């Protein structure tokens, strides 16, 4: 079953709050787009947010053209399911380190000293928060 809307459903949010990787594509890049795996967070407000370095290629491209999309799929071994969110993206100067800390706890075992050091290294650098404001949401469940 597949359908399209302009906002995330409660079922989408439940799915997107799992520790899955999203594949982010931004406009203005090479043809065809070059998706990258990313950590992300679906918010109660229905946006998708992630963090990155303020001088990253994706930020430079988003400043020229704010369109982006993210696709998240269920892992192998589960029934087929995916959610795709596309929309205007804002680059926010605040909240990136808090987001990074939440996501690291979701994706990594921070009791592992190596992972805790990895997180400390990320937090020692400047980060910005990217927020995708959904204009189109597509989903598929088999």
C-alpha cells in the first residue's frame, strides 16, 4: 500500500523514531543526486532534523536551493516499508549539539568509551541543525 500526503502520520512518526538510517538528497548537486546516509530525528511538529558541519557541501547547496528529501526504509528481514519526505530545508544555528547528543544515544552505545570519545569529538566542532519542512510525504507498506 502506498499513498502520498503533505504531512507525517502517527504511524510514520513511530517508524521514523526507530534507529534507522535515512538517505538524504539535496538539490543543486550532481546529476543524478548523490544521497548520503544520515542520522535524523522526526519531531512532534512533523519535521525531520539532522546535524552537520556549517561549511559542509550539503549546507552550501541548501543555502543556494533549500530543497531536500530523505528516504528511510525498514531493514532486511522486516516487511517492506519506507517513508520519503521532501520539502524546504532551513539551516538553524542552534540546537545541533543537543540533537547530536540525542541521536548518538539512539544509534550508539555511549557506555563504550570509543563511542563516547567519538561523540565528544563531534561536540567539539561547530554544528548546525538542518530542518526539513515536509511538503510531500510518500510511504509504502507491503
